C-alpha cells in the first residue's frame, strides 16, 4: 500500500469513462464528466484495471468535488501510464516527490494549478492594455463592466478553498509519524 493514499483520475479508453482512484479504491463515474453529480452516482469499478490509463488532466473544476478529491499535479513522466505502473511509481517515489514539492513551497494540488491558470487568464483579459469598455444602448459604457469585476472575484474565493486544502496536505505529509 502506498505511504499516503492518493486520489487520481484514470480513463478507460474502450468504455470511454472516467475511473477515480480514491484512497486505493477504484470508482467508475457514469459519464465522461467529473463533477459532484457524477461522483454521487459512482459505482465500484469491477472490470480489468490494467486497461486504465492515468489522465493527463487531473484538475477538477467543480469546487465541491475538488474538496473531496485531492488530486495532484503529477509529473509528466507518470501521466498516461497504466494503473499498475502508476501504483509502482507512487509507492517508490510518490512520498518523496510530494515532500519535495511542499518543502520548496510549490503546490502539488491539481486544483490549485487550475485556479492559478484561470486567475492568470482572468488577469490577462482585464489588463489595461486589453480593456475595452462595454457599449450599452444608453452610451454610458457600463453594461458589462460590473460583471467582469464579479468574475475576477470568484477565482479568489476558490483560491481560499484550495489554500486550505494545500495547508492540510502539507501538514499531513510533513508531520507524518513514521
């Protein structure tokens, strides 16, 4: 068994479905969408696990599900590997990789990585050089300007959730009793 149970997303290419490796158990999602509704309708995966491949996209965009499944932004060398190969890598190198990420101050969480990317895209689209005032029918230009400021606030709310998750993960890894 791995030193720390891990959550990871696998793909079954023949059946075209996601299988979630949740704390050492495989759960099949009913459709090719990863959200809280799919997670609520999961069922145990009973088929051949050697046909599963680690998804290259580990980030979960649904904030409710991201709190439950703490997927990691795994190294490129592991992405696309089969389940047995992934488990062997995690058992041999996973704890050290995770500890190295945390001690250097980098976030290993895939959800945190996706939030950072979303924040960078939002910041880029609202930068002064790209700003174009919205034109409304009354000529004031205030039609959608308020909405963009609301959208810029939403990623920071999600960042707090992921910051808490990162703090919990760092505490769990760095202060683990051996």
